[in-house]
């Protein structure tokens, strides 16, 4: 399973361009402040079950309104054709250290 930064009950996603000070944590670019680099751009590879761009950013899909049709689960994470399904709703449960919202999406905070 992927290692994602969790602060205050939400996976931390940062949409800024990866910086030279970012480090790889299990194949995912993570900033020095703990933001997992993420984007809605199309991914072209997978690492630890997550769709990633060549720059190491997680492709995500805002599923706050509900999981889209055709969601598949990989390593316990909900994935659609548009990427990791996330919700900005609060966590109601955890699985393997990852917070999940009531609709089954990963509970996440998005920081530009």
C-alpha cells in the first residue's frame, strides 16, 4: 500500500509543481511540508497501486459528491478512470492508516 501523509484526519495533497526539495516516499513525491504531490492530469504509470504522472504526482478525482460508476479497489484504495477517488469530507473510518469519508472515498485536503 502507498504511504500517504495524513494530518488532522485527512490525506494531504498539494497541487503545486514538484520542487527540487521534494523527496520520494515509496514512489510518491512528497514536499518538505508533508504534502503528497497530486494533480488531475492523466497518469501514465502506477506505483503502489496509485496512478502517477511521470513527475511522480498522484492523479486524483474529486468524488466528494459520491464515488463514480466503475470504481475499482486497489490495495484498499478506491480508483476510477480519473484517478484516486478523494473526498474533502471528514474521515469517519480508517483502514491501514488511511482516512476514509462516509462515501468510501479517501478523505483528503487539497492545498494549491
